[in-house]
C-alpha cells in the first residue's frame, strides 16, 4: 500500500460555526494563502440557506474574488462546495471554480432532520440526483457519511449500517466517500476497527475520514486510521470548527498540524513543512482571535 496521503484542508468547516461573520475579502486572502502553501484540495465554500448558516452566505462572491486574485498561471486546487439540497446543487454547479460537490449523508435520522430536514428516502434520492447531475456537468462528487462512528441520540448504530450505506453508494457509482465523526466521540480503537471493517466493502472507492476531536487524542485517531489503511484525511489548521447542527458542545476539526505530525512519525509522504504552513497558521490564529469569540473547541 502506498504511503502517500491526500490532505483536504477544510476552512469551510472551520468557519461555519463561528459567531462573527468573516468578510469575503478576508476569506479570499486566506484561501489564496492556502493555495500558496501547497494545498491541492480545499473544502472552501457551501451553498446552503443563509438563514441557517450566515457565515456561508457569500460563497459565490468568495469564489469570484478568489479566481480573480490568484496570479496568472496558478493551478487552481480542487475546490469542494458543500450542498444539502437541489437548490444548493444548482448554485454550486453555476459557480466557476467549484469542481467537486460534497454532500453530508447522515445515517442518523435525528441529525438528518436537524441538518437537512429530510427522510432517509429523500436523502438517498438527493444523492442519486447529485451523482447524475455532477456527472452531466463534468464535476466530482464526495459523500460524507455523517455520524459514521456513532451518535449521541440513542439511535441504532453499528458497522453493518455503515457497510450497507457504503455498498449502496458503490452501487450508484459514487467513487469518493469520507467517514465523518461528526460529534468527535470516536476513540482511536473505534476509528481503526470501523475503517478496517468497511474498507473491503468498497473496493474501487476512495475512502477517507473526516474526524472531529478534542486535542488530547487527535493524533492517535489519525494514526489509527492510517494503520487501518486510510490515505485521505480532512482537517483544519489549529482545529477550528465543528458542525453547528450536531449539538451545543462544538467539537473542532482535527488540526492539520496534528495530522501532519502523526503522519510524519508514521513515514507517510506529504508535501508540507513547518515553513510552508507558517503563514496560513498565522492567518488562522488571526481569524480565531477576531471571529471565534464564543465557540472555541
């Protein structure tokens, strides 16, 4: 198995739960710095109702200004735009620069209602529409299996539910899936066991992890996923962020610097150094200081 990993930097996830609105121009400066640092895959925007996620109301503006701000000859990274319904899909497909559509498919009925107000059947129908329309538009699709590592709502959960979901996604030809620990409660042991038990059900699918965590065992979770065979990791610099629909206890993303520290110890191949991350880390801390007044992880 290759030791080369794919890192998806997630400023969108980092920003969406912040209480103070970040101006579009600041977001663009930040995204440009991520591109300069070498990030090739960026979860940058979402196309959701401003009534529910005010922080993401300016996604079209951000993308327009980003394209205008990058120096000539710059290779645009894979920009992921998150959608939760067909209206969001229409917006995302109409926005230049967005080349991958992301959708959080929840295996928790409670979270599905809170996040998208859909039944299981409605959500599955939407995924099939997303697959059809992204293929037609020449875009990529990534499905995040929300609550893949369990839920705090006393709902049924088990590896077999995750496996069933992955097999369905494979049947409809979804080729990229990320297992999401939406509330950050998975242990390193659970991360390893679930990934190990599910990866063989999706031969041909790029299977990643999108983990949230408290700082004390973040590196252990990444090491566990890597040992189980995972080579695709979502993270956010300094661990900022978390899903605002998952509960009041907002748990942050695993810090990108923790991901890199764990992967470097394991001998994984990546393109980043302390020097290349210095400027984006400084900007991240500025944003944390200015706009994260209430919901620190």
